[in-house]
C-alpha cells in the first residue's frame, strides 16, 4: 500500500463512526448517526456527490419531486410537475444539510487513501457465527486521510465505517482498443463524460459547436449529451451528433402511459404483488407463476404506447427485450424535451453496432464491420466502475469478498456485507428513487448501531442476499446494477418490520394497495 508508516509513530485519533463520502447517502447517514458525532470525509469541496461533480447543464432529476425527497424534509412546491434541474437538486441537498446541521460533521478536501483492518479484533468468517454489534467499544478500522491542499496524511480509528462513495464518478469505464488503434491515432479530441461534466456552460458549447461529435452510449448521460450537442449546433454551420449504440434501452417521454399515471404499473402494492419477492410462500410463488401473462401484458401495454408515441421503429431504436427488464434494472430514462425533434432535423443521428469492438482512425472511429464514422470529438458515455473504486480502498481479504463471482455486491438489506465486520455500505442498491432507498437504510443502520434489534446469523443473511440476487437474475439481464425496483415495497416493509415499525399506514386497505409509495410512507 502507499502509506507504510510505523504504527508506533502514527498519531491515530479514535472515533465511533466514520463516513466516507458526502453525497446523498453520506449526508443521510450523518444525519441519522448524528448522536455519535461522526466524521464525514469528502474528497472535494462540496456535498452532493454525482449531482455536483458528474452533472451536465441539461441534467435533470429522473423522478417527480415527491418521489425524491427525505421523509422529514419535503421539497418546496413539491407538487410542481416539472423535473428539477441538477442545480435545484443541489440546492435541496444543501438546504437539507443546513437544516439538520450536517455540515459540522464534514471534513472537505479530505481524501481517504487507505483503509486497514485491525487484525487483533476478534471476528469469525464462519457462516454459522453471529455478525455481532456494529459498535464494539474499540476501533476496528484505521483510515488514512490525505488533505488535498496540504497533502498531509492523518490516521483515524473507527468502530464503525460507513462507505458512501457510490457507484458513479471517479473511475470511468474506458473501452479497450486493439494495439496501436487507440485515441493516439485520432486527430480530434476524446473525453469521457466525467471530463465533460467538469466544463462550464460556455466551454462545453465551444467544444461541441460546429463539430462532428460521436457520443458512445445510449443511457441517460449519453442522451443528455446528444441533446446538448444538438442545441450547441443549432443555426448555420451546425454539425450533427451521432450516437453510437450497442445496447438499446427503453426511453420514456413522461410518467403517463395511455393517459394513466406510470406509478400504477409498478409502484403500488397491488402492482408489485404480481412480481417475485424474497421469502415468498409456496402459495404466493404459485400465484406469481400464474401472474406471468399479466406481467408480460403490462410490459407490452407500456411498450405499445412508447412505440406509438415515439419514432422508435423509424430510427431502429426499439429494444428487443421487454420494458420490465429496463425498469427492473433501474435503466428507464426520461427523454429530454424535443429529443426526437432534433433527430427529425438530422441534428441527432444513430449508429447501431452489434459489437463492443471499435477503434480509432485519423478522422474518427471504425467498427468491426469495417464501416467508419467521421468525427471531430468523441465523447465516451460508457459509465463508471464503482466496484473497482470500492475495491481499490478495501484491504484484503475484504477486497475479494465485496463483489461475488457474478459481479454483484451481496449486501444484506442493501447495507451490510455478512463477511465484512463493522462496516456498512449505503448507496449501492438502487430503486426508482435512490434517495428514499438510501434514507431508509440509514435509519435502519442507525437503529442497528443503537442495538435496537439484532442481525440474523451470517448464514441467514447470506441466504437472504442470495435469494434477492437470484430474483434479479430471473427478472432482468441487466441484474448487475443491484436494482430492487420490482420488489422495493416488500424490501422496505421488511426493513421497517426489523426496526419494529408497522409499514402499513392506518388507512383503507383498498386505497393503500393502489396508492403510490413515497418517502412519507416511511416517516418515523
């Protein structure tokens, strides 16, 4: 490791709780664990995580405001039907942190560069063993933190370490090119969306204006970037932007399907009753099997609207997989206004490829089928390697344990790894509203730290996480995103029950079954 200090000479300050990262998950964890006076290490000079550091000028929230709010801090004008911009989201997070006095816990410009496990701490990696308490009365983890400005490294000891560094940002996924066919062959500019997001509005416009731009990818960031490119090239001298697409995904123009609100299809108790969930009874498993035609019919119903509403077939953008697979993997993207209007003008074009293998030539990029695409700028909207980011911090043997053979993080309740002691992970499990998912798990974590309930044995936790992973694998081919959208209400209910709360509100059961779930339903 990078820091081979003699422990006898190190000045280590000991605390109960340490939190790495001050994004949504980090500030939620700090608020819920505030009675332990946690220290939050944030490597940048601001809270907000990806909303601060990986957003474009056009980036907007993908869910309605009321579905993306803390249970005890509603949005102002929460019923406004427009999707908030990333600036509005940042303002909301800043106001939340100010209101609950979270900033006093945050050490900005403090980058965690090494984590050590104290081997003298007694912990078994035996599946039959009890996990134990989160706060054992003595440090379990030592953390080296480098100040970005002074470059001084300080060490801290913690009984509990909460990792909230997230899956996005920091480590971009860069395609692997054949030998001697990388960006060095290209006469233009190549950058990842992570670099693009650091540009101010004028610099971004200058980069794109009058240039032939190729955007590699077809998820939300790629779609937003293509739209910004089209806007920058409006008027005389404008050049088209070409999206290079290997895997198609369903896109949605709004949260209305054939005149019905979208939540009716997947975000009520009645709609999620049709989907498989962990620990279901034999009778319910049978009902779930019999419900398969209904699930397919709902997916087809939504697909029929999208094909009617959007020119997907005209541009060859209709995915072959069912809509439910994108919903179940949290990959349903809301289209920017006028996206297909720009396509109609020829300012956004589409190049579908069957292979991930492509490379550079002097004037653009070349594909495996020998076709070429001319470009002045190539932007890689190829995502981030959050698992690599996490594994780079953890020491062995935990580095190998944190991701299983299929590439998934096996987390009990989306928070605790059964074989990693006194450490929690928040922000790695996804749902239709990651903010609500993070907040509820932080509440659960705080009560677990307070010993208001106990975890089951390591064996039972492993069985539970294995069940959830198997459901994800059966529901969608994109299961590695660790998304619980199709059984999120059940997942939240069980968490509430573990904390000793009744998740069912005292309302009419019929209205309860068909009402949308929001953060207000889990107010404590």
